């Protein structure tokens, strides 16, 4: 299936590792020109090298997107090199576990800045350019735990991921008349080298085996590539009628009905 993404310009935040890196590679495989963005410059350059090996043009920007003003640097640098932005994948994120009563204002502020406000600022900076083009795609990486309870110690994470899903829905309604589609993607438990699930599996394989048996109906973790493939499809015109949706990629891990 030709997804019609060749020469499209895609910006992927948090693309130095894990799911973000996988998304950048997946979009590059379809011929997109890729803008990578992350805080860790060493990992970012390695990711750019891997993406460029797929014979596409790239731009790597070592940025901390939690800092106001970084969104303008990201957008302006992209426009200077490529002249347009067709796809924005808001992927950067993190977590801070802890019982609710033990969390602090600093904990809340830092994760809200990373998981929510940074994406608000970048999207707000990108929208006027997509509106001028008369088309564009904005995607937010949420989580299965933004759709339902994920258990204790996740009050901050769940709040931000639920916020992303709600934000994407409202943006989709507002931007539909301008040809801009907005969706969120909710991965389940995804294991990749260096990721949190990988670390836990190495530290306590017996406990993780029990988790897989109880919580993952397919009997395994998801992969980065499985998430990336869904994101790439949603970025394409083949998904032209999909906007305002939250797509779960979780192997039936979640229990919600919608």
C-alpha cells in the first residue's frame, strides 16, 4: 500500500530513543524528510544517523522542549531547511511515580511541562503554518493509562496522558475545517532496550513474567515497530477520515469499551 508520504516533512519530538526513534525510522521508510528533536545530543545524533541511512533528508535539533521558546526554534529551524511542516508527532514524555499524597508541586509541574504543556506550545506554533498549507497531521503519544486507571503511583502520569487525549479531540474539532487532522495514540506496555519495562524485566524476571501472564492477553510486550506502524498509517492520507480519535495499540491490555 502506497501511503503517499514521500517527501512529506515530519517532526518527531523525543526521537533519540524508544518509540520516538521507531516512529522517525518508520516515517523515513515511507520517504518522509525527518526532523528529530531530543535533549540527549549523543543519542540524538545516533538516531539521526540511523534515519539518514534510509536515504532521506534529516535535521537533528538538540532541544529541551520544556523551555518556553524552544517551540519557536524547532518550527523556525524546520521551515528554514524544508519550507513546510506536514506532520507533527508529539512524542516526548516521562513519568514520576509516587503515592499521590507524597507528590510535590515540583513533581507535578515538571511532568505537566514535559508531557502536556510542551506539546501545547509546539502544536500552537505549528498550526498556523499547516493552516496556510490547507493540510497537516498532528499526533499525540498518549498511553493506555490515559484511557483508564493504571493503578497506584501514577496520578501525575495518568492526568497528563488523559489531558493529551482530551486536547487532541478538541483540536481535531477546531482544525477540521482547515484540513488538519489530530489524533492520539495510546500504547500499552512496550518493551525496548533501555526502556523502563526492559529494565524491570532484567531486574525481576519472575515478577514481570507474572505481569505478562495477568495483564497482557497476547502473552508478550508490544514492540516499538508495532506502535510506529500505526503512527505512520495515521500520518498518511490513507487515514483521511480518522481525526479526533484515540487509537489503542496495546494487544487488548486495556479494559475500556471505547
